[in-house]
């Protein structure tokens, strides 16, 4: 009887989770449908799961600048990969130091990190330091270094590392291992769930960021994908809102601005959709343990 009851409850849970998963899938399907719909259909009928008239005009418009989009894609991939690896290394090293109970100043260091979460110097001093003193203007480092060490992620990893038994450090010390060898050989493999979780957060941040490119990058060949697409959407909106010339009105009337936005979403979301399945098995474990332990 209990086995039957468990089977029924398990079936109900599976059905509810499946329905919830389908509900989460609907917005993505509507974005794809919107990218394949005509501008008139979107204005008259709104967004639908199945487009009434299928058209690839939005993707054709994007392909007109395919070389620039390809270059911007490459910049975004380089920034995301390099930024994610360096950020995870930097935050995990800081977290390891704060998690070491034998480190006398770990509480002072933790307070210092907390202060950075509460206060900042402001936009203008930050810009002056990055441009005048760090010389990050028109370099890839301008999109990698500023968000490299995140205090929240550091505490998330620290709390996870506090759950690792202290006996591991003591045993490794007795065998002659140094701090860096303990960190690299023992702690990082054990902290893989929280590192994968933080890595996903960081990769999303780097991939979706356009503000740093807007602030520090003037060279067209160094513009990331998100900044290029933002400029494209702004140009489309300018054509749609312009009323200075008849020719401009004719162009803006034919410009599928809404479907272009959906097409841009499809183009930019692809890498993250493919990345998530590889880290999702670590996601819940890393997030829950890192948030609760310590």
C-alpha cells in the first residue's frame, strides 16, 4: 500500500514538474515565433506560439552585418571564457583564504570584503582609475578586469569551503603540502559544485554585459556582441520614430523592429542555453550548500 502511495505521489510530482517546465518553455517559444513573424502580425495579433505568416526578414537584416556580428561574437566569447576562468580563480582564492581557520586575519579580510558590497567610490572615480591609471581604454581587459572579483560569489564559495573538514588540511600539511597545493589539489576538486554554480553566474554576467563596452571601447573591432546589438536596436528605433523625411518614413514602415529584437534574443541566448546542461547537475547542490553552511 505504501509502495502504491509512493508511486502515485511520485507520478503527481513528475506531472507537476513537467507542466512547470512546459510553462517555462513558452516564453522561449514565443521569442522564436516572434522572430519569424511579420511586423504587421505582431502589431495586429501580438506574440503567438505559432506565427501566422513565417518570414526570415529579421535574420536577413542581421546577416547584412554578418561580418561585424561574427567579430563581435568572437570578442564576447573571448571575454566570457577568459573572464569566467579568471574570476572563478580569483574569487575561489580569496574564499579559500577567508575559509582557513588558521589564518589570523581572516575576519578582518571578511569585513573588508563586506565593505566593498556596501560602499563604492562612484562612477566618475571608477572611470578615471580604469582609464588614466590602469590604461584599460580600448582593450579587452576593460571588459574582463572590472567585474573580476565579486564579493557575493566570494562569500558563497567561502561558505561552501567551510563545510570541508579541517582534517583534510591538517593531513596534507603533515604530508608536506603547501597552501597552494592544498588549494589546487584538494579544495578545488571538492568545491566543484559551488565553482560550477558561480561559474554559470559569472559567465551570464560577462555574456550579457554591454555597459563596460559602452564605457571603455571606442574601437569598432573590439565591440562585444551585446553592445553591437544594442546599437542596432537603437538605430531601428530611430528609423521607426523619425518623421523628418518621406523616405525615412517609408524605410521605418518596412523595418521589422519588433521581430528584429526577438531575432537578436535568439542569436544571443544560444551559447548560454547550450552551457546550462553541463553545469545544471551542480547548480542546486552548490547554491544550497554554499548559502546554508558556515
